[in-house]
C-alpha cells in the first residue's frame, strides 16, 4: 500500500509544480518580450540498500524557450525591439547585470531610463540617466539622442548608448524576477552587431493554444494521481478489515 500511495503522491506533487510553470506562461501571454519556460517530468528510481523497485516522479525545469515573439509596431519613441538575437542589458534589484527582451522603456522621476517593469537600463557607464528633454530618438545601434528642454528642435545631442549583448543562450537562466542572468554571474561585453527596431515591441513567445492544452493535460494527470491515492486508502481499509476477521 505504501508504495502505491507515495508513488501517486510524488506524481501529484510534481504535477502541481509543472502546472505552476504552465500557468505562469499563460499569465504572461501579453507580457512584452516574455520567454516561456519548459516543464518536464522524468522517472527517478529510489536507490537504497535493496533493489530500486520504487520509481518516483521528478519535475524538472529544463530551460527557457528563446524563440522570438511577434513584432508589434507602436510608433512610440521609447519603444524598442531587439532585432534577431540579443538582449538589452539592465540592472536587477540585486544590483547585478541582467538581460531582457522587453523594450517598453520609460523615464522615472529621477530621469533614469527603465523598462516597463522598472529595471534600470544599462548604458556605456552604468544605468542611463537622461536630462530633461523635449524630444528623444533611439537609434538602431542603441544610441540615445535628445533635444534638451527649450533647445533647438533641429539639433540632437547624443547622451548615451543602450548596452546590447549576445550571450551564449546555454549559459543563461531566468530568475524569479523574470530577468535572464549568466550562470557564472559574469557580465557580458556589448555587441555592436545587435540592432534595435525603434517604435516597436516584441510580444511574448507563449503559444496560447499549446499552453492551454498542456494545462488541461497536467490537470488530468493530477486527477489520476489523486484517484490512485484514494485507491491506496481503500486498499488499506480493506486490508484492515481482513486482518480483523482473521
């Protein structure tokens, strides 16, 4: 009985973890530049002093889907989309360099250039701070040019350049804040070959239909596991009845 109960319980637990990954993907279907996560399970034998006759389920998060999303034209001066491979370098809450494809940029009250989620965008010498301006243009290479407040609209001043990088995708992992980081913790150098599309955003790469099918399949698997747990309980009750009769 205990083997059936614990095997079913481990399967149900891992189904719940896989469901959390899938529902997070679905929740971010409309998040700019979001990269969906994979969820998978595999069999894990229980090794010990005897023969490994018990096999439990183990959920894994093998990685992130780095395929591109769709390009959405917005016409907004502060919206940019990374063309092809590459990422925008930002500063995470831990102060370390991180990477994102979210190009919905804004300026806060301190003049810092940030993503829509509030992460400071990194330039040539750290987080980018902009003076007050009447007009702003972001070039294809990430160069930021402005017309200062009260300045000549025909005269643009270059103030900084967004750091664009192209790290090894196999060395990236996604943190709980949704930002990507290098597994070794090091920072990448800028890549001049990475370009931007101004006035556009990249959508999430989540396939809504596929994600919904995955969620339904995982929910059904969870239901089967709970039924097996109920069956184990019934077997235990029947065994106890037989023992009382004998």
